[in-house]
C-alpha cells in the first residue's frame, strides 16, 4: 500500500477500514489460494469402480476390516491401497478389524516420560503477498514451555539441525525428542540429533495425535496471535512470535499444569483466605501484549 501510494493521490482515495475488515479480506483471499494449492498437491481420489468395489466387499463381508480389504486387493488383484484410504470408503464409516495392542500405549509413554521429552513441529503462515513461511517450534512436554522457535521461507535439514543445536545445549537433561515423519527429518539429521545425547522418537504412522502437544501449540499460536495479523515478511512473524512466546511461557495459564504457568516471572501468590478478595498488599497491574 505504501508503494502504491507513490503513484496516485492516496489521500483522496483514503477509506477508513476496521482491522477486522482487513483480516477478513485476507482470510477470503486465502481460501482460493489453499483450494488451488490442494488441487496441485492433494492426494488423488480412487477410481469410481474401485470405490464401488470396496463398498461391495465391505457389505458382503461384515467381519472384514479396512486392513483385510486392503490385503485382499493387494494379494488377489494387485491393487495397492492403504487401509486408511479404504476406511474412507466403507459404507458404515467404521473401522472394524483392529485388535487392541497389548503393549504400552503411545500417549501413556509420553505422559510417563513428559519431564524428559521435547517435541517439535512445523506449521505454515501466509504473508500478505501469499508467500508461505514455515514456523518451527520445540516445546518441553512436562512444563509446556516453548524452548525454541524460528521462522524461515526455505526449511531444510541443515536449517532444522541448527535449530536443535540452539535449543539443546550441552548440559540439557532431556532424553527423548519427538517429531513426525516429515521428510525434512532425514536420517542424517536424526543421527546428528542423537549425537547430542537424546533419542529420536518418530510418531506412529498416520497418527497426528502422536504429537498432539505441538499440534495444540499451533492452534493456540494461531488463535491468540497469528489470526490477528497479516505477516509482511519473514522478520515480521519472527518478531511477533518472540513477544507472544514470552507471554506464553511466563504469563499464560495452562490447565494441564493444574492450572499453572510454565515459567512464571514472579512466584505465584498463595491462595487467599477469602476467594473473592485479593490478598493483602496485592494489586492488579495491566501489561498489554501485542497491542492488547
């Protein structure tokens, strides 16, 4: 807008616009952008006849689950379809045929070792010029503290390894690092991370809840920060997230902590005798963050 203002008399064309209106325009522009992007990179649908065959097999064999149908297609027809894709086309929408695993569940392991686990993930933000930026976050599961974050337009394995070097100093006490099965986490990267004294744990296959703690942080970052701004470049979201992460770590209550705050700036006051009154010699001070 500032550049266009050099070519015409912008004062005569000035219109008062609310911030919510500008944000709404940006969101409307993102919808066709993501629709176009998903058409280019989305997973193609199965042929119509194959979908009908899957439904017929499920209807004729009620005890067959998605894994059994996928095996039948592979071994008898030579058609390779993942069980997850088969489950999408089952007539009743259920997923029978899965037996319970006698081993320790993934989330049970995460809860039992939360104090020694850090998890990481990538998510994207789109700038005003529809440029895609990638945000990397690494959090400590036990305290919900965001240990490290950064923004880049070109994520690579080398760049990601550098983020681990900055986030995991030589005297850290972590034992495990959890990440998904994104191709950016190469074998060389995992080996270099394990050389820092931690064990790399990949989330289960096709299980987005395996890294649910980082997924929840992504949602919180969008709802409390990124949904109220339009990034102008790579430095802009990095500067904004720096302020928000400080607030998230030092002043944001978390229900999973009891509730509690990951790293409070000052010790929390003890409960007052009268729950409807402030303790003696206490007062409320307001500190706006990111413009309120």
